[in-house]
C-alpha cells in the first residue's frame, strides 16, 4: 500500500468563500465544488507531506495547515492585499525557514513558509 495523497480538511461555514481566499492568495485551482466541499489543488509535480507535532515551533500554536511558497514576500503582500495581517512573523526561524502565520477568513491558523 502507498499513500497517494494527504489533504487537510479545513472547516468553514461557507466553503466557496474560503476557497476563493485560497485561490486568490495562493493561486490554487478549484478542481471540484459540491457546495458543501471544495477540492483545491496546486501543481501536480510537488510532493505531498504530513506533519505531526505538539506545537507550531518557537512556542507558537500548532497551525491547521502549512503552505510552502517560493516567495514569502509575495505571499505576505497578497495576504495583506486580502486585508489580513499576520498573527506571527514574518520571522526567520533557527531551523532554516522563514515564515508567518495568518488566520484565514474561517479562523484557521495557517503557517506560510519558505526554506532559507
């Protein structure tokens, strides 16, 4: 048996509205929309990973999801253009990443990260 994908399910009272946020800010594509659930995807050539942790690092709350980006400054600009300020960071962490946290419109804590 091989795991073929791992997908976080973020709770939202209005899935379409939250999907719009993730499409606009992170450039994800809506593959399927059933009203009560929207499937979003990124580039197929990127690997899927799962993390298990007791906290988010540096004493922070554990985020619901981590989104890796190739340009953290652009991601931060898009988040701010969406009217959202980071809950944490941006900060360079001692383990070699630069990141910030945000709360999406449904209140989910999201770690936006790039490797230094």
